[in-house]
């Protein structure tokens, strides 16, 4: 547990990992809270507005039944089980059951198309898939390892139904006595460079995430906390930043996934269920900024909001304090090693534009390509040093890619940044996103932050575009705020805005 301290330095120096030799995510995130008291674990608001509540006792019983059912289909320790479902109770039940069984969960995003699903299911060698009728049509029939598909609801095409199977299964199940180092789940990378790779994580990964959840959420948990995110539970941000850490701490989670993010409905949902803690991706925050007077209209009482995925600019941070009533704390990580850096406004000052400081328990530095720590102010690659419980075991069936991820004991994230004298890390861009223009190496992040300060800009993204003279030029894609007159005049105004505030070679051409 992360303990309060007088300063960041006290908290960082005082932290010690407590990772037992034997640890099972399913037992730790569910069974230890199932004490017969009816402690609330999950609130589910269905698309039709129906609300269901599940206690830890419910989750224990249902996940035990699911584990027995999976064992009946031949799943054993080490086998892979795909979970292709949105935020709903069956998703949590399936994950807990897979971990209890000692099998390996493969979370799958419902927005994936047939080719994306085929690659992940085939690469992982998934033996069983738990999905719904809506997604069944996307599953290729030519997966030799996939022996069983369980359908939660909808069109079954002859496949067994999840709930009738569970109704016939036994309540009692003894969770596998897994080693903390035993594999628990495979989360696939986004595949920005080549085919998506499966990051294999051990059961200890849940413990490795805890300080990175506690610090940005202002020493989570506190009495009355209730956590929600619009991020899908198939992503590491939804599963290991929200669902599993909350259940581990005995904090209830709100499950609700709209087909399309609606910022007004997001505020209404937070108010309706008394959400106290939220992980809101940057795009969600930018969309929520368009909602007028949210505190007066929706009467919510948020205690903490965290965000991650891209750097926030000063304007969003200032808006959050006014519109949400609290500071938004940013955090940083990636699929292979998550929640490494973050902010905690109640503990140390937030420096707008910075990603924050290393999360207690993690040794993070800016290093050279060869893994040599660089002095403050020098640009290099963000890296985390092993051993670290949050760090992946390796890429599934890809030892070459695993080896290439490390320089000595440093895991190289591929993200370029610099670290200042106070330890704050300033993101500059992906190593492969840097724009080389006329001899200048330009990071897109500073330009995106500057664009977001223009009064007409709602969202912005910057990339390099091939150019015969300069090698590359800066190209900016901008979404204007509602009711803005767009056209060549506004484009030129924005270009000048950037050139005058940063440098002319950074201005979008």
C-alpha cells in the first residue's frame, strides 16, 4: 500500500513492494472480500437503462461456476481464453474465473474487425472464446485451436449459452495456487509498427499497478469511493487501471459502455450513480469540455480524475479545475509496463505540460539507445528498470522482439522525453514519430499543446508529411470548436499562432 507522506520524496523513498511468492488475481480481487456481508462490487447500467448490482459474494459464486464450466470444456492451467465483450458483468466474471483456473485471459476489443480478431486468437492459440451474438459473426471459422465459443446473449448459431452453462455448474471452486510469476493474461499492443504483439503479464502485474492507481487518484481508496471509466475493459487502461485494482481494494466499479461516447451522458452517468473516481482518456475530457456549466447542471461530486494516453495542455488542466472542481492527474505507461509516471496535485505541484514524476516503486529514467541514464535536460528514451512487478514477462512466442525491448536491465518504451532537475518528465513524442524537417528534429507534442491553446481548436494531432525540400514538413489536423467559421483564413491564423509562440520551423505548413 502507498502511504501518505509529507512530501513526494518521503512517499517515494518509503515505498516497499510486498509481492508474495504465491498470488492469484482472481482470489485477490474477489474471494477475499466475499465474506457474506453483501459488500457491493459491481453496478451495471445496461444500454436499456436497467441497473443490476453484484456483491463480492455474487462475483465469487458466479466466477467459481464459470471456472468449473471452463474446466468442463477442457481448459487447464496455461490455456488461453479469449474474452470479447464490452463492459458488462459477464466480462468481470469471465476474467476472475480464468485467473482462478490458472489459465491465461486474452482481452479483445469489440471494435476489432475479423482480421484483427483472427490475428489475436490465432497468435495466442485461444482454446475458448467468451463473446456475444453480436460479435460472433466476426469470428473466423478457420481457427484450429478454438474448440469452444460461449455466447452470453443473442444469436448462438448452435454454440453453448453462457448463463445456462453456469446455472448447471458447481458453486465451489478452489483457486489455483499460482506463483506470482505465473502467466495470467496477454494484452496485445496496438500494432503501430508491424503486427500487434502479445504482451504476456504475470499475476503480479495487478500488484505492480496499485501505486500507479493510488497516487493519481489522491491515495485511493478512500471511504465512499466508486470508480468508472468509459475505457473498454479489453484495454490495459480499463482492465488494470480501473476494474481489477478497484476490486482488489474492495471498491465498487460502475460498468456501462455506450456505443458512442456522449459527453452530456457521461456527466449524467457520473451524477446518477455517485461516481467518485474516474479514468477519463484525453479525448473524453476534450469532448466533455464542450458541455456548458456541468457542475450546476448535473450535481456530481468527483473526488479524483486521472487521465493517460497523451499529454494534456494547460487549457484542459485549467478547465478541469473549474468545470470538475478538482485537478486532473495525468499518468503514463504502456502495455508492456504501465503506470510508471504520474501526477498527484495534492502531494506536489503539477507542472503543466509535464507527465509528472516516477510513481513510487518504479525506477524510471531518460536513457540513451544503449540504456545509459542521461543528465537532466537531455532528450532520450523513457525507460523502466527491471525487476519490476508491473513489467511484462515478454512478448508471446516472440523472444526476438522481447530482447529488442531491453537495453541491459532498462525496458525502452520508445517514447522520447527529457527529465528536469526536479524529476518531472516532459514528453516529446514517439521515437518513430519525431519529424525531421530541414535539419530540425521536431516533437509533435509541443505543437499539439500550442494548437490546443487557440480559441477555435477543440482537438489537434500533428504528424510529419514527406517533402522533397525539407525531408518532412509539419502537418496538423484540427477539429474546430462548435459554431466556428472554418476555412483558409482560420488555417493561416492557426499557423501564425504556432509560429509566433514556438518557432516558425514548428508551424504547420
